[in-house]
C-alpha cells in the first residue's frame, strides 16, 4: 500500500465533495515510525496543503487499527465538540 498517496487521494476526494473539516482516526501512538505515522503525517500534510480545509487537532484520535479502537476514537472525536463534515479512517478495521 502507498500510505501517503492513498491518504492524499482520500483527503482530496472529500475536499472535492465540499468537505472542509475532516476527522481522522489514526493508527497507534506506538507505530509513529511505521504505517500509523506515515498515514497520520500524510493526512496532516494533505489538510495543510489544501486551503479549503481546516486543521483541528481535536479531530484526530488514535484507534490502534482495531474495531474497538476505532469506536473509541470516534467517541473521543465526538466528545471534543469540534465540528466536522467527514471522517477518514487510517484502515478498514477502524472504519468499521
């Protein structure tokens, strides 16, 4: 998988559909040197590079690339009270 290109394409797709505030369910704090970090950095770079998008650290939570973690991360994002219009997950398990 091309972590960077895949995330950039997903962010662009959401921006093209008018989304401005994206939430991101990242992988694991323990894997910032691996896939989790690659995908998180790609998300942050894609949001920063697009002037239509708003970067908000409250919209990023870690789901550890597992189903239960994705659920917990989404609840954390919702509890932050930060508005968002779309959610991008770092992997399928977190998206479920």
